[in-house]
């Protein structure tokens, strides 16, 4: 009897999560072991049953899915992780792979691409789009030539977290509470963001963050 491949699906948008679950269930060899909308729920699900594959979104409410990927890589190295996210792969794909994911798919891709990505990572290979593959290969071949990327690609993971929270409308105190940082430290990160993104002031930074979070080119 052929072994069933089990999946943990982690996404904080119930409608998208259910669509992904339905897509996986359409393959008779695939089975959903658990669903989760937060890092905490995913951690509990992993403790109860370790899946073969974890499909993870990067933005889990106010949490960062890359932290979950790193935890899985450390505690459950046998789990294959595939990121499925709304965020531009030019910003996050390389970060996701470094964190331990085996692939990256953007949510707007067709169902056939999702299926192909799952099959690819299950075969032991890495899945990214052709454009992203070319970008990564160019960096390896000519490391002294930095490929053209979005400005946000140069931000650290923590700076990206702060940018996301600014885009969600949070102020410095709220961001500090969420990320367990002092307000002073949050303001330092905001200064770094303005410098790296070449944005003159806080209001322009907020506008940039909102546009970026809405998936529009900023």
C-alpha cells in the first residue's frame, strides 16, 4: 500500500487556508494532518503529530512565519517546508530558503503551480519561480554584482517585521509590545528603514509600508 503524505497547513486567512486544504485533498495520496492560523496553533499541531510537509504563510497575524520555519528546521528536521505567501519572492524567497524552507510560491499563482511546487519539494528539490532561480544563480556566479532587487530586499528580517507592523497601522509602543522591544529600539529600526529605503520622514514611511502591505509596488 502506498504511503500517504501528510500535510500541516499554516495560514491566518481561513478562506485561503480552506482552498489550499481542498487542493491537497484532491490528491488521494495526500492527507491533512492539521490546520493552524497562528504559530502557537502550529506548534501544538506539531507536538501532536509530525507531518511530512508543512505549508506556511510568512505573515501570521502579528507573527513572522520565518520564525516558525526556523523552529521546524531545528526541532523537526524531517519536515519539508514550503512557503506560500502574498509577499514578493524577490524580498522573501532567499530568506525563506536560508531559514530552512525548500521552496517559495506566491499566493496569486495558479493551482497547478502550487501542485508542481509540492511535488518538487517532495522529490527533494528546491522550488522557486524561474525568475527567482535566475536571480539566485546570478548571485552565485557573480557575487560581486548585486542583482537589481526591490529596496525591501536589503532589509534585515527584524526591519521587515517592523515595516509590516507599521503597514498594519501600529505605532511604536504597540510594535514594541508585539516584538518585545523597547520604544527606543523600535525607533532605531524606523530610522534604519528610512535610511535604507531613502524615505525622508515618518509619514512617508507609513505610506510606503501601507502600500507594500497591500501588495502594490511602492
